[in-house]
C-alpha cells in the first residue's frame, strides 16, 4: 500500500498514501475534488477560481484574513524597524552627527559611511535566503532582527569615523535577510492575484518608517544633552533598543512556511499547498537548495531583467531616504521643522502605493502599474531639476518623487517574485533581485554630495537616468513574459514530462503562464 500514488488529471501536485498517514494530507479532505467530474449528480463541492476545493470548515475569504493576520502585520513591523534603523542616520545628521564625529567638511566621509552598509547587504542576500529556508523563518529573521537592533545601539555610542564605518558594515550584514526573506516568505503564502496589496502594504512599511522616523526624531531632539548624550546619539540608542525588544517577542510570532504553520488545521495546510501549486507551480519545498539550483536560476535571462527593474529604482529610493532631510533643511527650515516636514511626503507615498496596489490586484495586471508611478517619479525630478527659487514647489517635487518611486518598487518586486515558480527559484531569484538591485544604493550615496548643495542637479539627473533604466527594463520583461506565454500556448500539451520534472522546472515548466 505504501507505493499507492494518486494522480489526478491536470492537478498540480500528487501525494502518496504515506503523506496521508503522516498528516501531510487529510483522508477526509481532497483539495482537487473540484477538478474531476461530479458523479451521481452531486455538485455540492465549493471551489475557488482555481477549482481547488476549500475545506468545509472555512471559506477562502476567511482563510485569507487568517493568513493576513498572522503574516503581513508581523513582517511589516519587522521591516519598518529594519528600514528605520538603516535610514535614521539621515535624521541623526541633521542633529549634528557629522560635526560631533569630526567628519571633514565638504568631504565624502558621510557618503562612505552610507555606502559601506551595502557591501555585506548585497553579497549575502542569496546565502541568507538559503539559511532562511534551512533554519526556518521565525528563527533566522528574529535572530537577525535582534543583532541589527544591537548594532544600532552601538552606532549611538561610537566615538569617531572608524566606529561609524564598523557599525554601518555590521548593520548591513545583519539586515541582509530582512527584505528578500520577507518577500520570499510572503510569496509562499498568497496566490498571484492576491499578492500585490500584501506586498505593497509590506513594502510601504518603508514609507511609514520614514514618517515615523521624522516624528520620532523631532521628539528625541528635546533629549539633546540628556545624560551627556547629544540628540543624534539618542536616536540610535532608543530606536535600536526598541528593535531588540520587539525581536525577542517576534521569535514566537514570525510565521514559517504554510507546510509548517501550527496555527492552521491539517485541511487548511493542504488547501493552501494545493491552491498555490495550481496558481504558481509546485513548490519542491521538501528538497534542500543546492548549488546547481542556484546556477540554474541564472540560465533564465528574465532573472537579469528583474534585477535591472529594481536596480533602476533603488537609486532614487535611497537617494530620497538618505538625503531628503538634508534637502529639506536647505530650504531654510529649522532643525525641528525639517524633521517634521520630512513626514508628509512619506505619508502620502504610503497612500498612493496602496491605491496603485489595489487597482493592480483588481485588474490582475502589473506592467502598466509600474509605468504609471515611474512617470510620477520622473515628474518630481523634473521639478527639482528646473525650479530652484520656490521652496514650496520644490517641496511638492519631493512629494512626487516619494510617491512614484515607492509605489512602483513593490509592484516590480511582486511582479517578478510571483512569476518565479517553486521554493528554489523564488528563494534564489528574490535574493538576486534585491541583492543586485541594492548596488544602486552605493550609487545613491555618492549621487548627492555636499559640494552640489543646495541644487543637487547632478544627483537629480542621475536619479532620472536610473528611473528610465527601470522603465525600459519593465518593458523588456513584459515583452519577454508575453512572448513565452504565447510560445507555450502553441506547444503540445503533453511533452512527456513527469510531475517531478515539472516541479523541478518551476516557472520554466510548459504548463506555467506568467502574469503580465
């Protein structure tokens, strides 16, 4: 009996009797029942749009809400704190970090301190996602979170430039898994048609971090001199301590993959696995990622387009995150007013990103929803390049830059990530896109240098060029996906591939269709 195998025509997965006995599959619940002819006139099987049967104990909507509650808020708070600890150096600089640490006036020492963060952050993206799968998300992500919180506290205690460089390096190393790991994890929970709103809400925690960071910095500014520490040191100490405390709590609440989730019933786990297999291809979650798997991902040219799409927007994104407070201060606002005025553009960017995500999910389309916000971003940079005598108009330009850039980025990452089928290709592909894309962070840190203030024409021009690169890459990726979909539509349905071979191919399987 152990060799009995159940093969269902056109079903995306198969399972053995051993699976049933081990609890992987329920003997009373068949998620693929809706894909076979109904016998004896019985038609009381409730299926979703993928013809996967929802367990009788719940509904698709109720289960989605249950997943939302356990997955999205936790990961969003985690990344909000990561982005806050990464970019709060911009708020600290307004309070005199560069002066207190005796960074040479007019030099690029501050820019170098920003840059060194990205060296480990880029190099360890893929290894980090491999470890995420091996150690389980709640262990790896919470450990990394505690470490970067501790490093942030240390950043507030440094005595000179060398200490600042060291803490920024280790901060980048500890944060390396936060973004690609979270995106990879979210992608293993949701169907492609459900994903964009969730991805955008998660990604928009960066805009909330920017807004929260500005408000928090304005309040912390009143602690200047307390216990002998200047305000910029308190920013790092307090925000890092908060991260450490939350990390300890999150060890117990960060979600793992669906097949390991203890807060789901056996039938719900089977349903989610079947639904995602039908929508995204088989996951091959049970097999460890090998070096060969990593190499095979890079045989697909679309992977490089995905990297370029993200790379082009990282430059303006980090250019804004790291230098917006300084740019706003150049409009001759006071220190406290600068911190407060950095908040509204982030808040509006969050609302715009969620609006774009809502309509993208509603029409189940991604391509046009990358080009629209990219156009908004370019409009903002056009204002900043051409207007230098009206601070209200320049401030409005910053709104457009933040809105367009931070609305387009989650669509691009969601589009690419959810088009990667299976655990292996998605784990490696997501880490590659984020890792390669963050090379743009290095460019951003040197695009805005002190000698170009206050007009920063070179920095704005560089940002426009890279945003256009992202737009061209989006067009190329869309053309590639559409072409491969049409090619597969013309192929014979039966190519003699086994279910195992289709699982290993992921989105390269002839049965797979890319979302446009």
